[in-house]
C-alpha cells in the first residue's frame, strides 16, 4: 500500500469537552474536512433503536449492522452520513441515543467496521477527525494528536446550556473502561484543558501545536 498523503489531525477527549466546536473551527481554518467519528456510532445506535433492537444485545446489534447501509461521504467540503439513505439529523443527539451509544460503541465488531470507514477518509482529504480513539487506534501514525479535556463541572454545565439530557459521568465511565479501544490519552498527544479557555484560544493553542510539530499553518 502506498504511503498516506493526506494530513490527519486527531482530536480526542471525553463527552462535552468542546472537541466538536474546536474540530469544526480548526477544520475551517485549515481548509480540512471535519469528520465526527462519534456521529457514526450515534447513527448506528439511532438505527438500532428504530429497529427495536436493544443496544445492550451485542449479537443483535452486530446482526443489524450487517443489514443496513451506513454511507459516510463528503459533499461540498462537508462530511455526510446517512443510514439506508436517511440522514438521522437531530436524531443523532436524542436522549435515547445518548443513553445507548456507549453500549453500541463498546462492541468490538462495531468498532472494527466503523474504524475501517474512518480510515477511508484519509484517502480522499486532509481531515480533522474527532473521537475517543483517533490518535490511539484509528490513526496512531499521525504526529498531530490532541486530547481536549475540561473539568466534569464545566462539561456538565455545557450540556445543560445545550438543553440536552446526557448522563456524562456514566458515559465517560463506560467509554473509559470498556475493553475495546477505551478513551485514553495517546502517549504523544498534546493535552489541552479547556475549562478556563474560550474557543478562539483553544483553536490558537491547537494551531500552535500543529506548527510545533511541523505543519505549515497560516496564523
Ligand atoms: O463524541 P460523542 O459524544 O458524540 O460520541 C458518542 C459516543 O460514541 C461516545 O459515548 C463514545 C463513542 N465513540 C467512540 O467510542 N469512539 C469514537 N472514536 C467516537 C465516539
């Protein structure tokens, strides 16, 4: 296989750490494609729930994965996602999906299939990809890895402001302790605690980190 030619910026971190806002803004600044890997696990969970399958039944979830078509694409510089031709839209962040997604994403076969999809993006574009295991598992060879963190209080306050029901403590515990690719800080990741920072400042820190690791970035 030929060497990958596109840049990958990996942005990992716990739920509500601010990584989506940072990744979106960063991708816009760099002219890279923003890919939210969590949305893929959410799309599968959304579909599982619609089919009346329990997220806590790994065999049934894997069987369901085998009969649906999750299409991950790119259109006009934006990553797109649909399940059997339907864009789940706001369904991705429903309370039911928030409650079921950790169980679904903890299933090893689910990770195998979705990680393969995530890796395909690098074949077509420079990307900023956010998730839990992007720097540790999906693209361990990229030098551009960040771990975006914030205190539990700040993260809970962010979710409350968004008016979204999300048991962060439970989801973080499940995401961090599962056997398959748990949330970890990659050894060579730059850690940024955003508790006391606004978005502009975080993006500046990431851009400085990228420059420090050799990427040409316009300031
Ligand atoms: O980033 P998020 O909160 O939208 O992610 C939803 C869930 O998906 C999260 O609870 C854990 C899982 N996830 C994962 O296991 N690996 C990723 N790379 C991204 C998300």
